[in-house]
């Protein structure tokens, strides 16, 4: 496999080379990976501004950007709200450019391999952090790559690796686990099988119920796609046993708990954290965010306002309401939230017709990317990880990859 894959349009060969390097560096360095990809996006826009600016989806995101800017302008804390736009506007810009660069199933396969390979050192570092209690702040390449590794994980007992917090790492695994599983189903190599197992161990050690559920759904989805009915039944039975250990009435729960480790069932039913205050519950945060939306449905209170208002009223700092829709509706207003989900949802829905148009040998890699992006969407309903630019950009790359795919 060539390190730098040829691009079918030679005018964009250099851009594709830089994009591949940026995608590889991205999990390890927001600055290096993000800068390279942004440079590629700027170069593509400079070459294809006229055609890109005429595309309806790009115009939709441009209108959404204007709506969000207007909402930020009317915020109580205008400076903070305008700063919050950087979690959205640059990614709209980058999405449009990358959708014109990533155009073939070969590109998808290459991106999958790049990110799957990065998951090996990410997981190894996390295991050393968690099991051997190793940590520190290593700095490489004169500080261009700088991590903060927490001995014992962050929060303690939950693997965080180079992403510094367990939830962010979990959202990374929601992507790379699915990509590695899709590649393994396509190529069936021992190497890929080992990486799938390594990623499964990693996502388990994040202790994130969100990614656990997504991983199970992904396995069921791929099993259904492959037509493996026995696997579907087996996964269904195992899932039922674990859920029974967590939620079944006695004496059934005790019976299941003889089989299922407490690590799983106590985390699922929250007995592991049974003393959690009401103001820490997601349901409390969602109600608070929706009350904000009801008070200012058109413009919201301004990006980054939830944290300030929640802290003032609930006497607890909370960075976001653990739901992207509620965050957008409360901070930028319902029109912005509905436009955002409408545009993204339309692209995802169009993916079905794109998938049907592909040849049979190329459908699986496209289905893998489509599933990985849906996993990102599901994750956003229980947490908000876009504040980490690496995860945010990975999601937009997935969306760009499924948007304008063409058969070979």
C-alpha cells in the first residue's frame, strides 16, 4: 500500500497528500493535523470558489452560519458567543472543501486505514495510563505535539489516553471501532482482527455507557448487513443478559449478576455512582436547557452561555447540557438548531441513494462510513464532544466522505 495514494484528479494530488498526513496527525495534535487540513480546505476553496459557492448544501451551511452569527450578536455575552462560533463556522468551510476532495471508495478505504492505525498507539497509551498508573505531560516536536496523560485515567478509573478525558476518547472509539470493524469484515486479516479487539478493549475501559451502546448497535448493524442471523441472535442474547443484570427485578437480576461483572451492570444502572446529586443528572441539564430555549426560542442566549447560567442557578459548573440539540436550541435558538439537524439529516438520508448507486464491491466501505457518522450523531444526543477540535473535525470528515461519493 503506497504511503501517499494517487488522486484521480492530478490537480489535487498535493492536496490529497497533505490531507492524508493531516488525518494521521489529527488524533495526536490538533495544531498539526488541523492546520494541514485547514490549509487543504483553503487551497480547494481558492481553486473552486465559484462551483463550491453555488452548491445548495454549501449555501445552506452559509445561511446557517449567518443565522448563528446573528444569534451571537444578540447574546448577553456577545464576545463569548462570537468566540463559540469557532466550533462551527471553520468546520462548515472545511466540510465543503473536503467533500470535493474525498470522492471515491478508495479515498474512504485510505482514511479508514489511517485512523485505524492511529488507534493502536492511542489505545496502548491509554492502557499504560490506566493499568500501570503512568502519566505526565510529554512534549514532542518542540511542543507541537503535547499531551496531558493522567495517571489512573480521567476521571480516575476511566481511560482517557491522549484525549485527556474519557468521554472524548469514547467518542473517538465510536468512530475508529466501527471503521476497524468494517475494514475487518471486508479484508478478514489477523492484523485487523487484532485492532478490532484492541479497540473493543479500549472503548470498554473508557467506562462510557454511550459508546458501549453504540458499539453493540454497530455490531448488530454489521451482522444484519452481512446476513449473519446467528450473530444477531447471539449479540441480542448477550445484550439481554447484561441489561437483565442491570435492570431486571429480583431474583432475576441476582441470577444475571452471577454471570455479568459488576463493572458493566453497576455502570449501566448507575449504582456505581448512586450518590450523584440532582444537578449532575442529564435530565436536569436537559430541562434547564429547554427552559432556556422556551424563554428565547429565536436567538437563544448565546453560544457558551449554558455553562454560565447553569452555574449561577444550580451552583455547579457544567460545560454543556450533554445533548447537542438542546445546546444549539438554548444557545443559538430553535431556527439554528433545526437548520443544523435538517442539513446534516438530509445528507445522511441521501446516503441511502448514494449507497444504492455504488457497485457491490464498494458498498461496504461506504456503509461503514455512513454507520460511523450515524454513531457520532447518536453520541451527540447524550454528550457534546465538538469542543475537542480533533473529534469535531473527524465527524465533519466522515460527513464530507459520504456526501459526494462516486463509484470507481
